[in-house]
């Protein structure tokens, strides 16, 4: 098992937002965590990334306990996080944004190789590498955020609502990009409100409501679940 969360509980301002959830991501998988706004999905990801301390529970990655590790240490072990909301550095260039993602890398040759992979995957970024990030469209900014996260060459990529606020055409492109990233060797934990997108691209899914996992299974099964259809696909 590449990654697992066991009985994770997380508090925020005195309220328990995540209430003892467990989930797993095996090597080579895309696993999705779906649910409505406020279910605790983003809180789960920021806790995995070390941005918030859990109340209790365990986070395991490649056989190591990670719930008390620093964010920098977590990135160095091979986890990268794409936050919700297209967090670019607006007054820095596309190239400068990408290079920030490589700050844990020391090998210049590897950095150049990763950069070339990004430009092959997102040729629009190569053509605009000297532009300020704020001048890009919403879809292009999302490509930049994804590219920046891939610069650390992660084994596990956490994606938080990558389709949020994008056009239907760009949403489909994000789905294609997610599958492509996975096929090139990166496991993915995908958080999405767009259940149709998430369950179409992922292998396995978890449904989260009010801080609890209420359903889990193969995505084909969840797509055919009447409970999922009523709540998320209607």
C-alpha cells in the first residue's frame, strides 16, 4: 500500500470536521473523495499535507508515519498538493511559478527534465513562460498550478477541486490531464464536488458526508449506486 489514512480526526475552531475516516491509495491508482461542500474533503487534504495537525489518527506513506511531519518533509518524501482555487503567484512569471515547485530538488538535470515534461504536457505554458501568471486564463492558471506541483516529481498527487470554476470544455481537459498524469506513473488522490468527472476518471472512490465516509467502492459501482445518483449525479 502506497498511502493510507487510519481513523483520522481533525478539529477546526472547536468543531470536529473530520470524524475518524480511513482511506487507501495503492501505487498506480486514482482514488477520489467526493462529497458536498463542507463535507471535510479539503480539511482532509490539508491535514495530509501537514498544513493542519490532526486531533488523532494515522497517516502512512511508503511505510512511514507522516501525521506529525512538516510540510517540507512531506513534499520531500514524494507527496505534492494542488490546492483549491488556482493559487498562482500572480506577479511572478509562469517560469518563476514553475521553479518554485522544484525547490526541494537539488539536481539541476532532473529539474530541467521535469520542466521539459511540463512543457510537453502543457505547450501553452512554454509559449507564455515569460508572462505574469495573472495574465493567464482560468484554465491556463490551473495548468500552471498542476505543472508547479509536478515539478517536485511526486509519487502521490493530491488534487483539490481542480475543475472548480472552469468551463465544461476545460473540465473535460482536466479529466484527461489527471488520467495522463496517472498513466505516467503518479498516483492521485482527487477531491471533487463534480462527482461525474471524479467517478469517471478514478479507479476507486469514497463518499464523504459531514466528516464521515458513508460509502466506498470501485467507481463503476458508485456510478450505479442509487444513493450516489440521487445525491451527486442528478
